[in-house]
C-alpha cells in the first residue's frame, strides 16, 4: 500500500498563486533553475527562445495544475503565445514552510501541445 502524503498546510495552490510565485522566480534569477531535457538539434529549440520562456512564466496561462507530486512540489503547465510561437512550459515549484518560493524548476519547454 502506498504511503499517504499529508496535504500541505494552507491547502491547494491556485493558478493565480502559482503565477505570482513564478513572477518572483523570474525577477530573482537565483530562484529559477532550467533543467534541460533537450539537445540543440531538436526542432523546437530553434523556435523558442529563453526570453519567450521567461514571458510565458510571467504572463502565461496555467492550463494544467497546479498539482502536488509525491515529493511535495507543485507542478503546472503554462501556455503563452509569444511572437507568433506557441510556448508550453512545464514547471515545478518548491515551496518553503510558509508557502514562499524556495525554487522554481523549468522541466520542459515545447512549441506544440504536450502529450
């Protein structure tokens, strides 16, 4: 039987709270970590720039989540139309005990709908 993870104090994280935390991460680059899962030969890499990713993090719409994972981090998928390109960014938010942002991890970036 799986171990039950207690729900974090303060309840579920809303999309609006997640965007506020991501604004904090973009403004304080020490809290933003890019976890690259791609090579420079992949097609999307030529189409999505780092500035488009940052714009998606600050102005994008939360289309999935935030959902809590087994480690206690919040995952969400953001979407933004930037300079004619669709940008989808999957991000994980690691929070402190007081629900302030400890670190935000950019896990995946894509220019097409993730499956």
